[in-house]
C-alpha cells in the first residue's frame, strides 16, 4: 500500500500547487488618461462597461 500513499501525497501536492498559483494577481496596466475616457474600449469590444471602485 506504499504506492497508494505516495500517489495521494503527489496528488495533494499537485492540488496545493494549483490552488496557490491562483493567488498571484496580474499587474494592473496604466489607467486611461482623463481626456480619452470616452474613446477607450476594452480589448476592442464596444458597449462594454467597467465597474469603478
């Protein structure tokens, strides 16, 4: 049964690594200058709203 225990350790380690990788947040880009807010688009998509904090 030692192989089953090793498998469980590897599976738990892989799951932990995958969950911890999600904790890293991407860096935010520069904000749109005030004079260009009306012309700004999100990834070229029209009529997309963005919620401000």
